[in-house]
């Protein structure tokens, strides 16, 4: 079965990524993969280097980033009442040139309008710049996963439905991970149930 990493961090994801772009691309090539996404936290600083390195190795580069999505307005600095956190994570991938341009806009807005500890965007700006983007629900810190971790299945479902409407059913995907973290099993169960629904 073909496999492609769509949620990968480089050295541009401070305190989270350790992959050096050139070494990462060479390793993916050695494993026989034909594509790779680099999705650094809040930024696309590796995009040019990654694109060039991937093309040189005949790997299809998928450009994206892992957004910090504020609960409520991106300018707000306080936790929104009832929200499972100040922000969540969301993986965004360029499907085409329009998507790439929208990703550049979104990451720029995160730094210029939503920065509070992290470069945050919100649902209002995400909906405005969703064209050409594929969205993944992200890790345990994704909005859908945060609701599932708190046992709020209906909230998780509402969240997943919003993303599916915003990006289109073919452009929103639930994400499951297995790193041996106990909470991942409950999230995986919830994600699979959401997928069935």
C-alpha cells in the first residue's frame, strides 16, 4: 500500500521538530515514498528549501503548515468560555496554486493579526481563505480531538461538520495517530465513529 507522510515537522517547528529538510527528503526517498508534506507549526519557513530538495530527489512536495486555530476571535487573548483551550491545531495542505496563496495569507495573518504566544488564525479568516486547501483534523491538540478527549462527542461532531462544510467533504480528513499515548485510543475510537457518521 502506498504511504505518504502528511503531518511532518522540520527544524522550523521549534521545540517539536528535529528533521533537517535535506535529510528528511533523502530518507523518504530511501523508503520508496513518492511524496511528502512538511507542516511546520504556524509557519512555512521551510517551503522553498523543502520544495527544491524534494524536486531534486523526484519526490512530490506537498506544501502546508500546522495552524494554531484560536477559539473565538484571533485577536482575543483570553480563553473563550466553554472552549477546551486557547487554541487548537489544524493541518492545512495546498491542493493547488490557489491553496498555496491562501496558506501564505493565513500564516501571514497569524503573525500580523493573531499573534499571542503563537501565530493564531480563527474560523472567520479560515473560511475566507479555504479555497484550494486540504484540511486534516490534526493531533491530540486538534479541535475535534480536544472535544473527544473531554468526552464531548456532540461538540466534536459539530466541529468536524464545520470543517467539512468549509473545505468540502473531499478536502477534510479526520486524523488518527498512534504514539503510545493513552489518550490517543479514546480519540481514535471517536474519530472512527465520526468517520462512519
